[in-house]
């Protein structure tokens, strides 16, 4: 890793690299939690390309996509936006946060998290359970399990971060 990665909003030209990182991260993270046929589906990469093409072309002010670039390569991706949960009392939801395994522990994940979901914002996320590494990372950054679970191809738990002062909904741009 170079001294400081570049964190920026992704552009249409980044879609292939983002999709590749997203698929590789899923395959690494969820192998053994999700059926291999899902992770190894030959259409998986094309579906991620379409997903990220939609994200990068979106004009929605509620989406915050960010990528981390180190030594000319995309090494991390993050996506946050308006919360989807009906019971949400927080500002944002983190939908995606993945980094290349070569940069785990370097601070790039934290930089992406803060770029997508500013520390002053309350936020939620869904994380696979078990996924002790990710859960520890989110706890380190102020998220706590709130007791809500779901199954969406994998068992997930919800984690919520509330800034000091308790629940609130702030305008995020």
C-alpha cells in the first residue's frame, strides 16, 4: 500500500474493476456461508457490472458511492444511502463495504466507511453472521448489534451506530 490511498466517487470507467472486486470479495467472505453455486455462477460478474453501472450513473442525492485507489488499482468499495428498514430511526444505511484482502488492516476500510457514512451520521448495516472479522471492524467504528436478524441467502444481523446524543435523523448530502 502506498502512503495514502485516493478515496473518490466512482465513474463509469471504474465499473469493471469495481464489479471484479465485489465478486472476489463475496467469494472470499461468503464461501461456506452461501451456496457455492451462487458464488461461482458465471453470470455473477455481469450482474455486479450492471449493478455498479446503475450506481455510477445514478443522479440520486441519497446514494454515496466511494472507491479506494492504491497504486493505480481499485482496492475498496463502499455504498451507502437512505435506510431501507421500516423501523429506521437513523440517517443512513451502509449497503456495501469491501476491500481487497491485501489491504485488510491498513485503514482503507475505515477511510471508505467514513467517506460513505460520515462519523456524525447515525447509520445501520446488515452483516453476515458469522463474520467475526467484519463484526469486529464495525464494533470498532461504533456499531452495535441491535438484536434484529434476517435471512437473505445468508443469516444476517443488523448493527446500528448512533452518534453521541442518541437517535436523530440528520440531512446527509
